[in-house]
């Protein structure tokens, strides 16, 4: 116990990893990090008199040829020596990358976590999935996100604990080494006489993360030798802030349960820091509800959120903005509401039934679209630019809004005598009125 890092012991105790009946599955590559993690757990298990169980899963990615085969043999032998249950699974990362348009690194990661999920689903006795991410990985992740562009929440880096979905259940994904540096892990391996394998692809600089590790991190540490520790503190501070905002959002989220009719005034009263985070949750919900998709399939950029925030603003003009995934976000100040809806959705309206029109928002109607422009402003006109040649058949009529009792609506044309409306003191059939306006 005395030889195990204090940060590791504290983490295991805090998150119940060593409780009686726990079963920990370790993602085991054979590298120094996962080898150190598995050895720490093995030593801790013996000290605790085997009250918890350990197993290891190695994923062969179908790359690096004989070197990858060597890694698999090492992992198998390591586990057999310590009587740790071992499983190996194989994927074809190059094929996955080509089929899904991903980098080899992304495809390998996705395939690896898919293996974790399938293995966990087949073994319900396993309670936790553990990976060997450490403090230097955390620092690299934060730098990577800063270079790519990230919201404040992205600075919290890799979560120490999160839920991991596997088939019909959820297990805890934990990372016990996040507060331990790579140097400390190498020292642990040396002190305990542990051999490990080295992935030669990690030494290359042909991907962004490896360049950060081998080029940017050493340069940055020449300015601040304690860079990893500083970025770890930044991640923890960011996580605390995000937890606070999560509590604040939970208090107002019930008011926005209906994505078709959300109160605009409540959105306007929120601090912008809360509004942007709430919009992220609501947009994710809208994508799932309306299209059965998520951010992963349709990334929402900062520009999209800026457009939504601009619409919420304090203007009394209605407006809309189109989001990835064929979803529209619209605001209606006059009605004190905003909503998410499907873009270019065809709606079949039975004969005789009506559909209400809202200023500035196109309503698909059968094979055509109808849009009520309340004031002809550019803010409203921009919402109908996707309607082909609409300028050729717009009918413009001045109406006294005080005489409108039940709103403005559209309905399908009928052949009966009821298909008429009051015009100039007398009723005209729709057919005659359209003919007078020279509408085909």
C-alpha cells in the first residue's frame, strides 16, 4: 500500500472502486500507463484480500503488424502471471477509417470503445470500466481543444468519471490516474521492475495529438515546467464552474420541456452564460426528438449558437435560423415564444381544415410553401429565400389587424360554395379572386 501513489488510493476510495463485489475491467494496451494501472490494482486487490475483481481487455487494432501481435502476447502473459482474467478482441482500424471517412486515430479509438461496449454488454458482472489516462494526457487534451477552438466547458478536459453506455445498461467509466504524471508512472514501473511495450506510432508526428505531445508540450514546458499541473488545475476549476451552471440550468429546464412552445421572456431574463448552455441542451433535445440524431452526427458550431442568441435578443421582430440536421430555431416576440421545428417538412392538410400562419416563418403546405410577411422587412424576407421563385406569386394585401379575431391561416382549396371570402363588402369565390389576381 505504501508504494502506491496517494492520488490513486484516494481516487479508488472516493469512487468505490475497491468496494466488496466491484468488478473492474481495465483497457490494457501493454504500454507503461495501463501496465502501471493494472499492477496498482493487482497490488491493491491482494491487500484487500480479493474483495473486488479485476479483468483486462486488449484490443488489437489491425495495424503495426508484428509489433501489435507482440503487444497482445505481452498483455496475455502479464495477466496470466497475476491470475487476471484476460480477453483480446480485434478490429480493422484502416477499414473503419476508410468506411467512415475518419482519421486512423479516430477510427481506432471508436473501434476500441465499441469493443469495450460489446464486452461489457456480454458480462453483466462487470461494474466499472477503467482506462489509464494520466495528467499529461489531460494537459494535451486541453491544449488540443484550445488549438481547435472550444467553449469554456471544453477546458474541463477528460472527465475523471462518467457514465458509459453498453447495450441495455450503463457502467461507470473511471480514470484513476488523471492526477498522476507520465513521469511518476514510469518511475512506478521502474521501482516495481515492470516491463512494458512501446507503440511506435505514438512516436510519429503525423497527427495533431502526437505533435502536441512531442513538439508543443516540450516547448511550452520550457516557459512553465509545471505546465501539466497548471492545466490540470484549470480543468478542475472549469469542472467546478460547469457543475455550478448545471445546477442553475436544472432549476430552469422544466420551463422549456416543450420545444414547440418555449417562453421567450424566460430566456431573455437569463444571464448569457446560462442561455448559451441551456440552448446547447435544448438543441441536442430537438435533434433527438425531431430527427433522431445528435451533435455527434450534426455538430452545432459557435456561429449557430450566436445566431440563436441574436434572435433571442430584445428585438420585437420574429425570425428564424437554420441548424444542422434540418432543424429550424424560431422566435415569435409577439406571442412570447420560441420553438424548434423541422425544416422543409411537408404537411398534408385535409380539405376544410386550416393551419395558422406565424409572421416570418415558412409553412410547408403539400407540395408548396406559404409565408406571412408581417412588415416586409429584410429580417422576415430572409426566412423565405429557400422558397423557389416566391416573388413571382406573392399576393400583397393591406389588412386592418384590429379586425382579425382568430389569427391568419391557410387552408386547402375546396370545390363547394363555401370556398369564398368577404372582399369589398361582398363575398367572392376563391376561384374568381385568384383569377382577378392573375394567379394560375
